[in-house]
C-alpha cells in the first residue's frame, strides 16, 4: 500500500514512474534491473514498527504498507511468509559463533522462498488485469507461481522448465494444474524462450531479474528476520545464490528498514555459490563490473542455484559490496554432507541449494570471514522434500528387520540401541 516514488535503474541514473516501465530499464536492457523506491520520509511519519508488530496477519501481507500495491489490491489467498526463525545453539556452538538463527523458508506453501515473489507478482498481475502469467524456472519459482496461481483462478500459469529438473519439482507443477513446457535445454535457454513468448503473447512475465516486483516480494524475508529479532539485524545473513535475486531481495528489505530508521545497521550479506556455478563469486573476487560478467557452463547437484549467467547479477553484486559482505563457494560433496548435518543440528530438512548455505557458512567461518562474537542468520530457502533422491544419497543406514518382536530385539542390540 506504499505509494511508489520511482523505479530506479541499478546501472545508470535512470528513473521511471511506476506505470512507465514494466520490467527492466529501456536504456540499459536486461542488465538494467529496477529498484522500486518509496518516499521514505513520508513513510517514516506514517508508519510505526510497533504498530506493524501488532498486526494479526501471520504472513507476508503484514508488510503490505511497505509493498508496491494500491490500498484496495487483492492478494492471493495462500498464506506466504511469516516463516519460523529458529535459534540454533548447536550450530552456534559447533561453529564457534555467538548465535545462529535459521529462517525456515521451506515452510512456505509450495516449499520455498520463491513463494514470496510469486505472491506479490500475482497480486500485481491481478491489479494490472493480466489473465496469463508465465515464468522460466529451475523448479521452485515455477512451483511457487503454479501453486499461488492455483489459488488465484483469474489467471492461467504457463511454465518453462528444463526437462532435467528434479521429478518432484515437475510433479508439483502438474499437480497445481499449470501449463508446463518441459524445455529440452538448460535453464538459461528456457529463460530466453519464456521472455520471448511473454513479449509475443502479451503475458505478464514473472521472470527473475526482469520483473522488479520479485525483489519486492523476496525482501519480506529480511523484514521478517528483523522483526523476529525485535528489530535488530544480525551481524551476518547467509544465503545461497544462483540468479542473485534472493540476496538482492534481502538487501532491499534491510535497505528499506534502514531508510525507515527501524534497524540501526545493515547486516553483512554472505552469498554462497556452488563451485560448479560460481559466476557471481568469481566476479566478486575479481572486482568485476556487472557489465563484464560472462556466461559460464555450470554443473552442480544444487539445481536451484545453477545459473550460467545470473539474471540479477547487478543487484546481487551490489548487495554484497554495499554491505561489506562476501561470496564463498562450496563443492557438491560439501553440499551433500551438509544436508543431514544441518538437519540434525537444527531440525530443518533443506534441499541441496538450501543446505549449501550451511556449508558456505562453515567455510566462511574457517576462512576467518566471520568473528566468533558475531550473530548469523542462515536463510534456508527450500524444503528437503523437494529433492528426496538427493537427500537419500546423503545418508545411509536403516536396519531391515523381520516383522517379529524377537528380530526387533536382535536388531536393536546389534545397532547398540539397547
Ligand atoms: C532460487 C533458489 C535459490 C537461489 O536464489 P537466486 O535468487 O536464484 O539467487 C536458493 N535456494 C533455493 C531453494 C531456491 O529455490
Ligand atoms: Zn538504465
């Protein structure tokens, strides 16, 4: 319900009214992603964080007053956001940190943080009167759009997904009744096809790094982390990075809170990439300008963070540079090992791309990038049930036993349980 002051290009000093452009800056093309900015002085005088904390909305719409929607805007009925923030003292102890929190965004309706972006994009699509919304996705953004779309019968959903996406993710799309195009190619190819088709058919494009409303939806995870910690930002917020849209959303959420004076500093953002999909980590280390970032072939078990040319690279590099944060990379072996370790230390079952964040935090601590007296929030971006095959490969054990009491006793003894 916040009135948008302007859309501002991340590359040049280009500014637009909210109805002037829909996607990226016309002058800077696909690299010219836009920030949705508000009249913060006005918001400071209108809004009160304690009043907001008294909201009974147990979902992301408790922050509607910080979102780019008209007061009368209709929002999808599925309850997205306001996911749990857990204290994880055993992780803190293991890593030698003052405190560690886990923001469990796998608890969203379709099982990933992507629901936050899809919810706001669909609200905007309804406001603009579109009847078809489309996205390309490695799986989770598509599931989010399909699920939120199923709760919003006014719009049809068309999904472009690589045919190689995990079976559970494709099943999810079909169950929700989306029109699914299984592209025989990479995510990046599916992405370009989706953009061209949206333009040709005049469909609303939810695509990451193209539609600025995705960042505004994802920023709600930062608003929640701050509110759940009584408006104190942690020292570091860690998240895995593929296209760079989530880390950009985290930055924007904390940025908005700084502008409002509701938190007194920005947390450092720690971006975690897979070694086999590390375009942003390398660009950060080399101090590259977003304009000079090049496409690279990728290979990782963490399908949700595989991106040859991160679509939100300009915002994602800015997010980490401006917060004095950094990027680290982790191997597939580290990601695989992190799945059970993270689950057993926190109770949160994360898909590979989300467990990668825990692996990356361990790496950052051992590299001396985080001090022992600091507090860290791990954003767990997707539910482990999204990729059961991979989870199964990360563990062994289970004792086969005949359906017989005596056999159970023998098995318990040999397992050392009794
Ligand atoms: C999309 C996704 C990410 C990475 O987000 P980007 O915006 O692409 O950087 C990480 N984890 C999960 C589970 C995701 O679905
Ligand atoms: Zn521009």
